[in-house]
C-alpha cells in the first residue's frame, strides 16, 4: 500500500536517525522509525529542568567531539556548535586537581614544581616497575604508564567504583591511552572539533528526523506483539536496520551480554554555582558516587536564572534486567557470546545491525554517526539505488 515503508529502523538514537535521514534525503525512501521510549534521540536526548530551565542530559552528560571531517560536515547540517571545551577536575584526599594528568596535577600532587623534563623523568622512574608491553590487566597497564603513586590516587579508587571489579581483573584496554601531559594543557579531548549544540541535543535530533518521508513512532517496541510493525509481522518482508540490543533480538539465546548502568540523582541547589565546573570526579574510593555534574556550566553563553543550579550525582553499577544498558562490560565470556550473535546476525535475512547496542560496542556519538554513514554508503545505498543484495554483513565490525 501507499503507506508501506521502504525501510524500518528500530531505534531513534544517532545511529538510527542518521540512517533514516540519509535514506529519506538522498534516496527518497519512506522510512519508519520505531522507538520504544516516549521520546526520540536515544541516549543523547536532553530536556529542560522544569524548575530552572537548565538543559539536562537525561541519560548522562554528552560532550560532542570529533576529528572526522565527514562527520563534522554532516552534523553541521542540523546544528551549530558552541565553543565549549570540556575540562574535568578531580577531588582526592581533600584537594582538587585538574585532570587529565598534566604538569599542574603532577606539581600539586608531589608538592613542588617540575619542568616538563623533570616531570617526565620522575614519572618514567615511577613507572619502571612494569614494562607496558608486559602489562596483562588494567592495574599493571596503568602503573606501567604513570607509576604507582598516581595510579593509587587517581585511577584505583575511581575505577573500582566505576567497574566494581578488581582492577587486576579488568582488561588493560579500558585504559588504552591514559594521557599524561607534560604541560599545563587540561583539555579533556584531543579532537580537532568540539562543542555543544547551540540549542540543545533534542533540537538537533529533532531536525534530523524532520523530513516528510520520515515517520517516528514513539512508545512502540519492535518486539511487542500484535502491532502493525512488530517483529513477528514484518521480519523478512521489509529491510530493517536494528539498533537495539543484539542479544535481545535473538531472545538471549546465547546468554545475556553484560552491561554497566549508571544511576543519576538530580537535585536543585539554591546557589548560583555549586562546584565551579561542569564535571567533578571523586577519586577517593570511600566517596560512593563517581562524579557530580553541574549542567549549567555546559552553557556559559546562556542566561539561566540566578540563585539556583541543578547537580547530578552519578553512581555506577552492573545492569539488571530492567536497567538501561550503558557501558559494555566486555569480559572474555561476553566476547564469546558476541561472536555467536554476530554469526546469527549474518544469517538474518534483510536485517542490518548497528549502533552501540546492536554491536555491543561503546561508541561515542561521532563514532555512531560515522558508522551509520558507512552503513548507508556501503550497504543501503548499493541495495536501494543499484539493486545489490542487502545481504548479511550483519554486525558492522
Ligand atoms: P542509542 O542512543 O542508545 O539509541 C538506541 C535507541 O533504540 C534507544 O532510543 C532505544 O530506546 C531504542 N530501542 C532499543 N530497542 C528497541 C526496540 N525493541 N524497539 C524500539 N526501540 C528500541 N558520546 C559522546 O560522543 N560523548 C559523550 O560525552 C558521551 N557520553 C555518554 C554518557 C553515557 C552515560 C552514555 C551511556 C553514552 C555516552 N555517549 C557519549 C555515547 C552516546 O550516547 C552514543 O554514541 C549514542 O547514543 C549512540 O547512538 P545509538 O543510536 O547507537 O544508540
Ligand atoms: N578513570 C579513572 N580516573 C578518572 C577518570 C577516569 O580511573 O578520574 C578511568 C576509569 O577506569 C574509567 C576510564 O578511565 O572507566 C574512562 O573514563 P571516562 O571518564 O572517559 O569514562 P566515561 O566518561 O566514558 O564514563
């Protein structure tokens, strides 16, 4: 019929919306996006706090950064960006340090000034107890890079709180590149482009979906039985891009993949400024939260009402059945299950798996968008414009 979509996208996060926008704008396809939440946008969704008007990132603070020119050009079609540059501070043992590790932190921590060369020599000596190439877990890797004193102050307690796992049991690649800067540069990201969407994430995400050929159906779970576009009804009849959890798609047949979730507790404080910066990490292990976000600091260019601010305590824990899956834990067992799901995904006719949940990969926004642009160019466009088989390919590697 006239209303039959050419493509169904499950999930309206950055991955799903990029696919929908490209297929509608460039190929003129009719795209139906199914979203089980009451809003579009996935985890980047934000909304104004009702009491203060401060823009809150509902699923955790989202900082946009990229060095990918293609992604930067693409995102600028839908939003402009402020010149916000992210900086993070960390409390440890009664003092506040400027992260990531840099000359300022090193001088403060060791209680005297160092030239860049002196600091380099100091850290090299402290890190010499373990060869980086021989490090087999997170703790060894970190000590081999920054030495034991800095590891114990800034990494050990924070990592234990964030992962609730002994750092000697965590994979070394959680800290693949632990930046230590021998200068006073305290920018959190190294990317060429950085900023926050001028009128907010939700305005940006909404503009991506604003096309006559795109329909977003909210509060519609692909797996709920009995609706027009439920999985049982449409699987195999129309091309599908699926961005939900890959294990859920297969009814957890190979076992559940493990995730960490975060609890975010927001409260209004009756002061202009609670902590003087957007993000304060708490590196002491006996403080139960990992960090506090104060959202007004993400937009110093906006005029928010005075006398009030909103802060959010963040706590980390393993996800249970009904929790939002946030970070893939990625144990050896998880990786084994994932390989099995990838095999199943390859054989699933007319379905492509993508995004953070569909690939079980921690993807930053620019990575999710970049990966969706690749899926469009390499799979969807050849299929719809040139009749190539949609095939499997399954999960994007
Ligand atoms: P999602 O945004 O998760 O979207 C998937 C959507 O699919 C969801 O809306 C979900 O409801 C929907 N869905 C799932 N199953 C179904 C179903 N059965 N039926 C219908 N709908 C379904 N990135 C950065 O670049 N910078 C940051 O600072 C940053 N901070 C982050 C902080 C946190 C706490 C988290 C969790 C992520 C952060 N990210 C950050 C990553 C960013 O959120 C992701 O890159 C982005 O959300 C990926 O988009 P996606 O479309 O793959 O997934
Ligand atoms: N980390 C740490 N101390 C800090 C900040 C980060 O030990 O002050 C470690 C910790 O293991 C964490 C990882 O670095 O899991 C990545 O930190 P990031 O802040 O980038 O994590 P995210 O923002 O994705 O939660």
